[in-house]
C-alpha cells in the first residue's frame, strides 16, 4: 500500500519564475521520481504556494533519500491504477522525472495522461556522448551487452544496477565486479563475482584505483547520463578500456527537458 510521508517545507528562492499567479487554486502535480533530478525539482518547488505537488517513488530502495515534498511509495497498479490515482487526486499536470531506463512507468504515464488529457513533461538527463578516446561498444539492451563481452573470459565492471543482473548468468566465463545500491538477489549473481554496495557520486580517482586493483578490462554501463556516475566512463577513457554502453529505451514522443527550471516553469505557468 502506498505510504504518505510528511512534507518538509522550505522557503522558496527568489527567481524570475516567481511571477504573480493567474490561478486561484494551486496547480496539483504528480512528480514520478526515484532520481536526483526529481529530488532537485522537489527542492526547487517545495514551499511554493502556486503548486501542490507529490513525489511518487516505486519503493525499490529500502532507505530512499529524503524528498522536500510529500511522498507516496509503491506502484499504482498499471495504467488503470495510475489513471485512477490521477483522477482521485485531481492532478492537473504530471512530470515524469524517472530514470531514463524506467521504461514501464514512463509508458504508463504517457498512456494515462493521454487518456485523461493531462499535460505531461519528461524531466531527464541528457545521455552521455562519446568523446575522443572513448572505446564504446553500443548495445540496445542487456542481451546485446552480454553478446558484446564475447566468448573469452574477461574481468568486467558491471554497473547496470541490481535488476537485470540475471541476464549475465548466461555468460559465466567472465568475472564480474558488480556495484549496486541495494544487495541483489543471490540467484541473480554470476558464479565469479565481487560485490560492492555503494551509492554514487564517485570520483575519477576512486574509480581508477577500483578498476586497477580489480584488474578490470571491460565495463558494462547504462547510458544514464548525469554527473553522479560519469567518473567510471572518464576512468575507462584514461585506462583505454572498452565500455559496453547500453542505450536508453527512448521517450516515446513526450516533451523532454533536461533542466529543473524548465520543469518548474511547466508547473508554475498557466499554459504549459
Ligand atoms: N531502471 C533503472 O536503471 C533505474 C535507476 C535508478 C533509479 N530508478 C528508479 O527506480 C524506479 C523503478 O525503476 P524501474 O526501472 O524498475 O521502473 P519500471 O520498470 O519503468 O516500472 C515498473 C513498475 O514499477 C512501478 N514504478 C516505477 N517507478 C515508479 C514511481 N516513480 N512511482 C510509482 N511506481 C513506480 C510501476 O508499477 P505500477 O505499474 O504498479 O504502477 C511500474 O509499472 C523508478 O522510479 C526509477 O526512477 C531506476
């Protein structure tokens, strides 16, 4: 069952967005979260009387970081459940600030908003771009990443998160150094593995020493964008290592922005 946490109010910062409101009642907004972008947006609009917003988390992590807005936790129950929630809570606008690889909830948000005629904005990180010195092998998904590792045993730094690790069980010849925030299920771990439970951000220096000490010769990463986990990509470039880069699933046509101010403006202004 969804839980509700108490809001932590904050004095709004002076900003060009603090224009006089043209609406009597505050805009009611749902922010689909689970990312640093969603937290930043929540911090940006907390305490602003023009918006009454709730952050929604899937409940994947046992100790989620605190949010600056009221928070509900748990799935909605598919598109129908999400539509029901949006209607019951009389939501006016939705911001999908979920992770670029959270494809299901984003598709649900598109479908539910289209059905109810609600404005939807996607706030997400721009994916990383290949730079000089990068040795990327692009993969469309985990299966493609497994294939890109090849037959010969490698020492792989596997940084795709906890879910999806089981896809690598089919290539047990490799050693995998696995880094996740939450402990993965034992059943999902390939036989030859090292496990690090840690949340970013990471520094290039720490990534370099980690990879050197573990004798890593290949990296598997999602192209998640953002600063927090980019250090491993820089470290790989320095070490001349190949990176199997899994491309994001794509946004399905919704309007996409990459900065918190534009997302806040979408909520504050009358016409999004
Ligand atoms: N995928 C990643 O690599 C990744 C990385 C970092 C953070 N995250 C965060 O972790 C969460 C789950 O990611 P995922 O890839 O498992 O998502 P997903 O596959 O797109 O979603 C699976 C189901 O989880 C529920 N759900 C997902 N996000 C939700 C949210 N913000 N609020 C309420 N329910 C949500 C929905 O359940 P119902 O159908 O029952 O509504 C959804 O159908 C997301 O919020 C995402 O931002 C994901």
